[in-house]
C-alpha cells in the first residue's frame, strides 16, 4: 500500500505542482462560509503585521501589504497545505534589513528594489531546492543552535523597536551599541511622552488580550484604538504616523541592481531561504499531521519559492510561513486556501478603495506589534531545558545567540550553521566507545565501565565503536583498541569489533584498518567484526580488506563471535548461563528460565551498555 507521501509523489504533474487546481476540483460547498469568515478575520491581523514587519525589514510599510497579497495568492495556487498562511515574518525581517539597509544608503526607493531582488533570489533558491529534492538541507541547523539563533533574533528585534516605541531615534550600529543608545536616550529624557503612551498602550492591549484569550484580536484592537486616538486628538503633527498608502498594486517588474549588489544579495538569499524553509517545513509538517494530509517538504519549499518570486515581482520582500497567522486561520475554522485568497482580495480592496484608512496609524503601534512578535520568538523554556539536559548543547545555543547579537544577524546565521556542523564533527570525531563483557544475570554484552562486575572472556576483547569510521576518528579508533588491549587482564588473542554503529568506512579509516591488521599479524592477534552492515562490508571489499580479515570472521552477532572464539581457542570460560544449567542438573531441573538465551548468547544489548 502506498503512503500519502508516495501517492502525492506519483500524482499527475498538474496535481502535484498546482495543488490549488485540485482544491478547486475537490472543494466542498460547506467550506465556503468558514473560509470567508476566516479570511476576513485573518485580514485584521495581516494588515498591521505586514506593515510592521516591513518597517522592521527597513522598507516602507506598504511593501508588507504587497508581500502579503502575493504570498497568499501564490501559495493558494502552488502550496500543498490546505491551511498554511504565508507572509512577512518577524524572524526573517532582521535578515532582510541586514542585507538591504546598508546597500540602500537611506534611499527608500532603492531599498524597495533591493528587497524585491532579494525576494526573487530567495525564490529561485527555494524553487531550485524543492525541484532538486534537497529539502533535508534544513537539518543543517541543529535544535540547540536553532533555539539560540531564534532567541538572538528575538533580542535584536526587541531592541531595534524600542526607540520607535519611545519616540526617538538612534544612529547606533550593532546590538550592543543600540542597547547603550536606548539606555542613554531614556536617561537623557529623549523619549516623547505622547508617542510612548501610544506605544506602551498598544503593547499593553495586545499582551492583555493574549493573556485573556487567544481569540481576542489584540492586534486589531490596538491598531484601531491607536489610529482613532491620533485622529481624535489631532496628533498627526505630533507623533510619527504611517500616512496614506499608495493606491492599488504596483506594476509587476524586475528591479535593476548593480552586479556588485546582486552578488551581495545572492549570499544573503541563501541564508534567508534556509531560515524561511526551515520554518515553513516545520509548520507545514505540524499542521499536515493535525489535518491528516500528506506532506512533501520539497513541494512546500518549491511553493514557498513561487510565493517569493511573486512577491519580488510586485515590490515585495522575502517571506515565510507564519505560525501565528496559520494558528488564527485554523482556530476560526479555515478549510482551504480560499481563506488566504479572501485575505488577499481584502487587502487589495483596502489599497484600491481605502488607502488612507490607516493614515493615522502611529509608528509606535507598529513597533509594539513587532515587540509582541519578538516575545513569541523567545523560547526561555528550551534554553532552560538545554541547560538541564546537556551543558554542551546549552553552550551551542548560547554561542548561536551571542553570534547574532554581537556579530550581526547574517553573520550569526553563518555562525549557527558552522556550530551545527562543528557539533556533528565533534560527536563523530570522538564517539563513545566501550569494552564489553558479560554480566551475570543479564542478557547481552555490556560496557564494563558502566558495569564493573562484568566479566571478560580471557584473551578476547570485544570493542564497540559508536560511529562511522572516517578520517577524523580513524586514529582515535586505533588508539582506543590499543588501550583496550593494554588494559586486558590476559594476553589478547582476538579483538572483535561490535560494529553495528559503523555504517561507513572511508579511505583514511581503511588505511588505519590495514595498519591494525599488519600489527596484529605480527603479534598473533585475530581481528574480527560482529554485526557489520552490508554496505560497510562492500566498502571493505573494494579496499581489499574483506578477504584480509577473512569472510569467516564476520559474524552476525556478538554471541556467535564469542562461541566461535571459545571453540577456536579452547579457552577456559564458563558463562553464567552454563553455571545455572549445571545447578539445575544437580537439583530438580526446575530452575528459573532466563528467556531462552543460549549457552553462548547470540544477541547483544547495546541499549543497556
């Protein structure tokens, strides 16, 4: 029977790459009402958040609406999820700002062009990744590093919005400098009382609404309330406001940028794409499992790319899936991507017929919206958990956090990826290993360091190596085997490698094995393997080492290896099972059974080693 993913993979081309068309074919009439209501409710969140995240990205607020419209429309056509909502994202905005703002040099029109090019490049990266079926590239960011990176982003976002919330500006460059500038501004009395009242009031409304019930539209209440307050008290000349938005949508076009800017943005696009489809894939998988839908991360990434391409053509900027907006759509009963289409149409109607509706919306309220979003990015519980379960994992998370706050957002992303890869190499470079022995009353073979009461068979070293063998750990493997031989209580005649974890052996490791075999030949020691997988055996054949070890010395289990060792050497060894059987024979023959273990057990127990 085919799985859902297999069925999706084998679907006709139009259905696989244009799932929106399939949604139209399968659409049920009873979905229409919930989808329309969900779309209208969602619009109340999409508009202020889109504008707020555009400003966070260093772009005019209206570009957030352009991005939202194209994200919703494109994903409705190309997206496989029935409920996922795409749009401007608080975690991506600092990355976009870090790439665009330095190149724009204070020119808003140039910033818009750069943001659009970045969206096009991000879209190309995503589409290419999806078509090449490389969706697993998101695994480059391990959980501790991802947690630290996102917490660092949250700190950057929070501090960047404080001056706007308090009514003054700073020229600080870098997070540490900005923290100092904000503190100095507050101490010097630069904060504007009216702006601060609007900003903190908006913040209080949203936080209170979120605490009382997730169904209360705190963003909408704060946006409407602050806009009405500015209009009622004629504060447009006192506080910074959004002002009238350009009417309608822009004409689709590919902006022009210099080759130098294109090269810079290309590097940034790779980082933006990595974060975008890591979030999108995780969110898509979560809601697919909830709805019982098939999920194809490569299709999701390709659809994300299509949405970014569409946004780039209409003066938008890179976007991702939104957990908050998707959760809202789900909570109000969304049934299909028609919800997103309704939201897109509503925003277009706002731009065409009521572009001055939000003219009095204060920038301080947009800052408050972003700050609330930064609170959702913080994951203190995960940081605390990492501290409890593994100090090294916590150190990785902390290093990623400091990389973002001290080095910069884009630089922090590079640091995060390097840390993830470095952690992998660290684990494989010095993997766990163990000398195994028999413990009376326990089935299998166990680490004698964890079980000091374990007994070793005289002349036999059973050595387990918990990683593939490659250039970085080959010499370590050789040293650890030498240590085990030196530590043995009796002269060693055989070394059996418990090789179930050894899934790969590279050429450097092959040379090391050849050296070990040469040394063992001189010392009269036999090297054998137990539980080595077929692909690793094939590698040894290619290296000319399989026959050197001898086919008869590759054993399916540790039990079989010990049995053959005892037979071949005639060593004096009595297993606890043998002693128990002797006692049974001497008594009434009704002794306890250990579950059918043979005299020479043929199964290892790595889980308890």
